[in-house]
């Protein structure tokens, strides 16, 4: 049983006033849902999956990257370490827990 003192904490605490603007887009939520599936993905692949343009997706990645929600390695993006739960069903920002299975589709 987890008590408030024994529950795992995220790698870092995110201020709520920075998290909410960064994730307020349903497109960004869809991007996070795709990345939570496991593989690091390039912008073009996310654009294909979301039926969007690479340019539009790139703008969303820029916001997620600037807020340290995603990281980039060799042109591929993935969710920043410490945010994604072990079961890949939620993101823990410390101040906010987002259930990926409850995001708008």
C-alpha cells in the first residue's frame, strides 16, 4: 500500500503554471499518447499517424521540448525520463497526474 510518503515521485517537479499551457492542446496530448507506446519517433512519423503535417507537429514538439516534457535524440522524440509510468498509462508531473487512457481522441 502506498502512503503519501512512500509513493514514487517524478524525476522532477513541474510547476502547474508551466505544465498546463504546455499540454493544453489536444494535438500535444495525441503526440504524448503516441510516444507513450514506447518507440522514439521522428516528426514525420507522428505527423503521419496524426494525419497532420510535419511542420505543424514540429511546432507542437517545440513546445513540449521547451517545457522538458519530451527529449530529442538524433531527430527522434520520446517522453522525458521519469515522466511515464511503468505501465505506460500515465504521466506524472508531480503537481499533476495525466492518465493517457483518458485523453481526448
